[in-house]
């Protein structure tokens, strides 16, 4: 699936998400950290998507993927949660 401008979800994550999520900046859940993602999922996907769209802590709105639609961002979150 394409996440943004014909890129794959993984490519879009690498371009926009790794800066915060790879290192866990400001407690960002890391890719593959099941416990961190499970804790966030307790609030539901809608709550996660509000944070994605508006930004939270050090994460800017849309994770700086300004070309991403809400559906694109949902695909990226699904990718991160599934890892």
C-alpha cells in the first residue's frame, strides 16, 4: 500500500517517523515495542490518531508528513503497531 505520493508505508515511515520513533524521543513508542504500543492502544485507535493529526509532546502534527492524508497516516500507525 502507498502512504504518500506513491511511496510505500515503510518508505514514508522511514522518511517521517524514524526521527522520533526509532530513538523513542520524548517517550515516543518505538517500532516493534509491543508493550509501548499496547499501552497506547488501551485508549483506542481514535485517540492515537488525534495525537498523530495534532501532534503530541515532541511530535509535530502529522509527524511532519504534510503530504500524508489521514488514511496515509492511519496506514503508518497500523504498520508501527503491527511490527
